[in-house]
């Protein structure tokens, strides 16, 4: 009789994930997942139980974006449906979250088994890899494949469905260990090395360029190349811009950083793009945010070069004049190696011109918002840009800022650029990705607090965004992770209202208003700190009291809804609805 210990399929799953270096699991505990939870407990992996599966997915996503290491979201069959929005958000930002579903039995697949859902098919378009584990003895193999797909090339979410009969079945503890590979520990992602001839072609273009710019995208972050980006920008004196909605790459105080590559949220970028003769976009996609590479964002006179670390990214960049498959870090190294030769053809004032434009833009934005807020029509109410600026004034260096909402997001991103220019040094910034999904803020803030327990973490959330995902605040209380939530409370879905008022023939908005919700008392009822703010001069003192309380806190700010530059620019009354 064999004395080899028997363990359940769920424990084999946990062991395989542990071998890959996975340390954190986010879940809403369910019966279909119990053997996996037992395995995680035995492997001493950190498991956070959440009030909703979508919250679990967002927490895993936020954790992964900060650490650049995969985390697991574990859900049951019905919970899978709840986790789909989080899967979509992670997919949009190429966040390598490993979604694991405890699913209906493999034995009765297609016969109407208990809680049967075709989770593999649903997840397929929202992940890089979606598969049902069909054999318990191959669990380690499936996990190995999923992990490698998640972190290599174009990073992204993956999905493993583990049928409940395999989850609960017993297998020999040493199953699979007699087959190669014997060790399934995590390997560093493969890096693409540039084709020499094409690299030299691009370097020659930079040497000849009079007015080059660098645009960094999410590929720079996932390759860990943001310091090399800054070095290239500073040494070669090339203005650097950050694609909006993606992870902040450079400190706002960096000499090379100019602002967002967004002509609406950062107006000087329009001048820079229009005057540039060479655009080097690294780790980004020519999608709707980049006008698909078309004029007028990038003029026909400018050469557009896209450098990406994976074939998947290059496929999005068909509009580029030249593409290069290359790890962003290796490309920046090649730029720096040019030394002084990189500036041979440069307009001498190009770099400093763009720096001056940033300073002038900041001054103009301050003057414009102060003037607008002082008008009789404003009635002394709080401008959302003033709110976002004052929140950062109350924060300390290396504190984390999380943004959630529509117009709240847009005004707050503008404020980050303005405050950064004035010296505010944030530890990091998180916000919704390309889908602008509401309700991610609390989960992302908790992820930031989990990883930075000694720093203040502040979430600026619209009232609509908080209503979408705010109940996840219970996890902050449960885990003892105090965060400060600032509600930009304008009484409705202001971003949508403003679009409607410009689109509808009546000039009115419809089905977008909320009642006066006392968010601050909700926090007090849960055991936290809450304050209502109605005047601008109250914002900073209220923030400081929230920090000092040591509790999860809410500063509920009654602000005026003000149309943001991006909504103003991308909507016109009755002619078009929104954005291509």
C-alpha cells in the first residue's frame, strides 16, 4: 500500500500558485472554492475575504498594478459573473491578474449541472488565456501556462476554471513531479531585443530630429523601465509625456516630464504634438486616446515611431511610420548611448520651450479657476479643481492618491499635474483605466494602503462612483486599513448630465440626479470618522482631522458640477454624442 499523502485538487492549485511566487489571494468565500481556500491556508498565503466578487477582482488588480506581480482573484460560478467587470478593467490595463473560478462539474458539463455557466467562453475575450482544467493531475501544468501567458509579452489577465469535481477530488501529493519540468517556479518575463538594422534607422531619425518628443505608455510600467525613460528624457533633453489613464511613469517634478499626452487635459501637449517632427511612442497603443495615430493629433509632417515590447502591441500600431519590437528598457538604453550626438540636429530651445509652456499653463489654470469660482453665478460653491488641489495640499510627500469618477477623474488628473509642478511629490496615483469603470476607487485605495501601511492614502471619488463600489469600504474596516475618502458630491452623474445638456434638444439633463446623500454619517455608522464640508476653507482642516483620527474617514464635500475640458471638447450640442 502506498504511503503517499493524498491532497485535494484545490490544494494542488494552491501549491502550484505558491510555487509561482503568488502571495495574495482576494476572494468572496464560497462552497465551490473551499478546497482551494484550505490549500491557501496550508500554504500560508494571504487571503482577503471581500464583500463582493467585483471588489475582490479590483483589489487583485490594484495590488498587481502597484507591485507588478500577479495576484489571484478566486470566485465561485455565480461569483464569476460579478467579477467580470473587474476582469474587464484588468484587461484594459494589461494587469496580469490570475482569475480562478470554481466551476460546475466536468462530469456533467453541458447537462445542466449545478450553477453551470460557460465561464471559459465568457472570459475568453477579456483575458489572454481562458481554459478549463480537465485533469487534476495536470493542474500544475495549467497554472504554469497561465502564469507565463499573464506576465510575458503584452501582460494581461488570465482565467483558470477548476471544475468542482476536480477541486474536491483527491490526488497523490507528488502528482506531476515525475515529468519535466520538475521545478515550476516563476521565471522572469522574456524580453524582446531590437532588430539591429531597424533600431539604427530609428536612432538616425532621432539624431536628425529638430523637435522630438517621447510618449510613454503602460508597456514602460510593466517592463519596469520608467527610470530609464526619465534618464533618456533628461540626458537627451527630450520632452516626455504620459499617455492618460495609464500608470504614472515619472514624478511630476522630473525635469523631463511635461504632462499628459492629452490635448484636453493638458493644453500645451497640443502645441508640442503639432510642432514635433519626430514622435517616439514607447509601450503605448494608437487607440482612441491617441486618435488612432491620425491628424490632427499627430500632423502628417511628423514621423511617428512606435516601440513596443510585444507583437500584440505592435498590431495596434499599424498607423505608425516605423515600428520596432523591443523591450522599452533596452530601447531607452540605446537612446542614452547616443550621448551628445542625439542632439545634433535639435532646435536649441525645444526642451526649455515645453518646460516654459507647462509653467505658463499651470499659472493660467490657477487664474482661470479662481476667476470662475469668484463669479456671482458660482454662488461661492466649491469648484472641483479647487477641491482636488486642496486635497493634495493637505497631503504629505509620498502619500498615495486614488481617483474615481467621471468629471472628478478629469479635474483630479489636471490637479495632479498642477500640484506636481508646484512641488507635491505623491507616492503614486491610481485611477480607472481605459474603460472609465466607476467604483474601482475604494478597492484601489485599499490596495495602495495594504502595500503602504505607513502612508496616508486618499481617494477622491465622485458621488456616483462611490455609489457604484462604495460598500467595499467595509473591507477597510475589516482589515484595519484606514483610508480617507473625499466625496466630490455634486448631486448626480455630472459628467453624463453635461453631455445630455449639450446633446438633447431641450438642453436639459435626465435620469442623472441623486438625493442629498449623507456619506459622512455612513462612515460614522461603520465606526469611522466623517465630516461634511460646504466651504472651500474647510477642506484642508477637515482632511487633517481625518488623517489624525486614525480611522477610515469620509470628507463629504458639497461641490458644484463644472464641465471639464475633456467633456467640453469631446461633445457638441446635438451634433455628436461623445467620443469615437
